C-alpha cells in the first residue's frame, strides 16, 4: 500500500528511503511536547514525526530532510494535512542548517545501522548508515540548535543507545529519561526511547512491551498510540 491512514492524517510513502515503521510512531507519540513552541525534526523522511508533533501541539515545526525524494514525499504529506501552515520542510543536511533561532524540542529517528553491511540500494543505504549524519554530527546539531531548557528525544537500537549516551556527555547533553522497548514479553529489549537535556538529573527508566502475543497489543502500547492508530 502506498499510504497509511492515521486518525487525523494520511501518510503517503511512495518515495522515501525509509517507509513508515513502529520506531517513528513510538517516538512521535512519546516525546514530551510540553512547553514546546518551536520543534525541529531531523531527518523527517515521510514527515511522520513532524505531523505527529503538529497533531499533539500548536508549535511551529521545522522538518529537515537531506534526501530529495524523501523531501518531496514529506512536502506532499504535509500539504494535504490539517497543519500545513505550521510545518516547514527544508531539503538540506542538518550540518548546513542555519535558522538563526533555537528549538524547544528536537526529535529524530536517526540512521543507526553503523555496523551492518551496506545496502545495495544507495538511498536506503544512506538512510540506514551514518554516511550523511554521524552521531557526532547529530550531537553537534543538537548542541547548536537546542534552546536553553530544551529537550532532545530520539529512538535507537539497544546496543547503539549506550554508546550514544556516553558520547552525548562530551557535548554536555545528559540522558534523563529512558523507555526500554520490547517487542514481546519474552523478548530482549530492542529499542531505547531517550530524552536528553543540558542539566543532569536523576535518570528515569521504564519498560514498554508492544505485543502480548503476535498481533495482540498490550494496553500500555495502545494507550501510548491511541491518538494515532485507527485500530485503537
């Protein structure tokens, strides 16, 4: 299917290197949007997370996308949404972004397959590997663009998360909140939802299990995503 319907918007996915996945929905539903008047979405892809932010807030949102095909798809999705006047999509690398302003919240579902083999499809490979955006580049951008008292939220695989958390400390960014995500009760943790700030606080940790059994979703997952998925 070339599109996916959420409760308040339709998302076409004909062009992007990445298609809609659970990671983006988790991040878009979980990120703390309180007090966020300006939001930056780094690597917006289809525009999913930017649209979820728009549904949840009245904030002004800037969505950055380096891949031209994904950028075109994000523009199409945002133009048919109820929030087109609050979302600006820019076709550039975050390393080249010069807004002259800062953001209260920065969100990203970044490339993180650093150790896996390069994919034969160049656009998918560029999206999955950090050829265009390394962890260092990302942290430099967050440090540069995050407003005082702002937050930075992202999702990473479990193994990559520990490395990223340690690297972030060198940039004065501290992980203060973690959700460890398991696909099933018996499965190991696969993903980490993380929130960073410039002030070191007591780390808050919790778990989220997506399914009780195949296609039988947990109440906690339904509650988190109920504003978006038609099935819930």
